[in-house]
C-alpha cells in the first residue's frame, strides 16, 4: 500500500466595516476593500439587491450607478443591479440561485470580479451560496441591511439555501472578502425587523458575556424607541463576539459543538411550522425562552435569572409563545412537533446531539440530551405566561 498524506493551511482574512452613506461618492469604504491584484482596468462589480430594500430605498440603484460613474477609473458595472426577492423566499426558491448564476455567466463575472449582495440575511445567504459555487468561488462583498444580518448572519462564513423542507440543507462555508454595515439601511426597517435582530445579541450575551447582557437590559427602552446610537453599539458588540467565535477552534463546524446556535434548534423548527410567518429573530427569541425555562426546570439556572431573561425578552416586544409551539404530531403518543427539531438539529450537523443551555447568565453549558417531559413542561409554562400577559 502507498499513501500520499496531504496537509496544508489556508489563512482567511476579512473586515467588518461600519459606516453611514456608503454610496456617497466621498465614502471610500467600498473602494478600499477591493483588491486590484496588480490590474489596471476597472474591477467588475455585479450587484444583487433584496427587493424589499430596493422598495424601501427608491434611489439605491441610481446611487450605485452614480457612485460607479464617479469612480469609473476603479470600478465598472457590467449590468444593471439585479433585484431579487428577499426574506425566506430567497432561500426556498431554487430558481433564484439559477438566475444569479446565469447573471454571473452572462456578464463575465470571474474570480477577480465581485458579487456585491445588499439585503437581509436570507438574500445574503442565497447570494453567498451562488458566489461560492460559481467558478468554485467568486469574491463576495456582503452589505447587510437588517439588524439581524449586521450583527449576526451577515458577518459570518456560512451561506445556504433551504431544500427538502429543511432549513439550510444546501450550503457552504465560504468567507466573504468584506462585510460593510451601513446603518442608514436600518432607518427604513419595520419595527419587527428592527427588533428581531436584538434576539441574537441576547443569545450571545447569555452564553458568553454577562456584562453585555446587562447593557442590553439598561438600553432596552432606548432600543425599543429605535435609538440609533444604542443600536449601533449593540450591533458592534454582537458582531464582534460572533467574529471572535468564528476565529476560534472550529470556524467551519467540523465538530458537534455549535454554541452560537443557542435557542436555534427550536427556532428553526418554529420557522418551518409557522410557514415562515415568524421572522428568524422572533423565532430565536422564543427558542431562547424555551431553553432558558428548560435550563431552570433542569436545575441548572436559577428561577430568578430565568425570570430576568423572560422579562427582558418581553420588554423588547417579543412573544414568548406561539400556538405552533404546542402543535402535536399524528403519532399515537401525540408528541409535540417542536420536538422533531432536536433530531433535525443533530442531523444537520451530524455527530452527537449537542445543545447549548445555561448555568447562569453569561455562562453556557453544552448537553447531549434533553428530557422530553421537561421540554413539554417548559412549553406549557410559556403558554401559561403568554395567556396571563394577554388577559392582563
């Protein structure tokens, strides 16, 4: 027997930039992240824009064109920016990936060109997937336009679309060249989308940083009132913690540990059960609440801290319960549909089931089993709490 053992390392580097008015001709953030690679001709940028963002910012396409014309010595637009549906439709419709790949082909976007994706997390996920498979990987610049995308999904290395009725079944780990967070895009968000991203900040604070959790509590009223400096601070710290985690031991999730998915095993299932009526961040808030109550029932988290977390989630305007959380299967034992999320979560990652729970605020702990009876009890407690809040 003869063996050739191959081993090599690849260094990934990308910046997460924070700015305002990025398509103002005097703003050079976009220009500064481009890599000319010694070439003298202008660099091709193919833009794809979330249709919801395009509608909320009617001058965006015109601003992009004016920016490109002003910097014509550096960049060129080979085509009109593509306007594609955002939201979960972007990840549920395979034709959108095909449309984007056809544009990459038709307009000669090569591995020295750039796909620039502007939108919420779902559009960025889909565009990132297309970028990762075209030419075995073309350069991607993400411009997240929601709180959730700017502080979480848009700053990482994951790209995906949904398939076989499962969230993120098809996907890649492919870092972007850069992420540009322009806070001006947040000004037109609906209240639901402004609020939804806060749940990801609560998530990472609960498992990693008690001081950050305290700051979210202290700024809760400002965040609800759409105070931009408070939101900018939250986004920066949350994005910082996510990037720090990604640069750790397992950026491409080869193992069974996935701490940043605290609250997500239930959230992903809830999105499916509600037919994506729930925003991802809204589902995460409920998933966090469920795992916090479970942690308390399992004797890990104090009742006082459990109540503190539930109170904060409610104060920020999230529901703690939706009817789908109690939806039953057709099995003889009438188990809850939400419990299927555990097996689907394990299947998605493979290996041993690993769920992040809480020992205390700021300290997560991984477990490899969840007691279904306690989970059912946790669901009932959230249901009762919601009913009391509605009748109050």
